[in-house]
């Protein structure tokens, strides 16, 4: 097996992992949303689904970009392929940026940097925290 064939298989493996992350992440997001729905109702469940699957999409996009980088740089580094890769990375970067704003509600420069894994973790643990009772107003 040649180096090019090996690297092509590595790129295919990255693509497979990226697809698996998206599929498993969709199921995970649905389970998280269902758990939140049972405890808190529809609106928080919808928000948990959006945040969890948004984080999964970010992670999946990052893995798929890595597969494209491996394939273009190591397998077929022609000027045309590098241009196509640049366009793909630009589109996926815009998608990642848009998803991050959708999930957080603010642009990245207005909050601390978070990764897709942080978003998924935060959404998954949201339904495990006990609801705190409302603060009672004391004498003023």
C-alpha cells in the first residue's frame, strides 16, 4: 500500500468519525431533550435540543474539515484542490460561526471562548441540576 492510499484511508476514517459524531450526537441530543422535557417542559427541552445538537454540529464540522485537509494536502495537493479546500473551509467556518452565535446568543468576541464539546456538556448537565427555589424577598 502506498503513502497516498494510506492517507486516503485516514481521510475516509476521519469522514466516518465525523458522520458517526453527527448521528450519535443527534440521538444524544434527543435523549437530553426528552429528559429535560420530562422535568422542565417544552421550551427548556427545545433549548436543550438546540444547544446540544448545535454543539454536535460544530464538532462534526471540525472533524470533517480535518478530513478535507488531510485529503487535499497529502493526497492531491494541486492548486485547484487547494482552492476548493479553501472554499470548503470558508463555508464551514461561516457555518460554525453562525451556529456558535445561535447557541450562545452572542458573538464570540462578546463572551469567553467555548468549544462544541463545552456546549454539549453544558446542555447535557443542565437537566441534572436541582431546581433552586425562588429567592424570597426579605425586609428592606
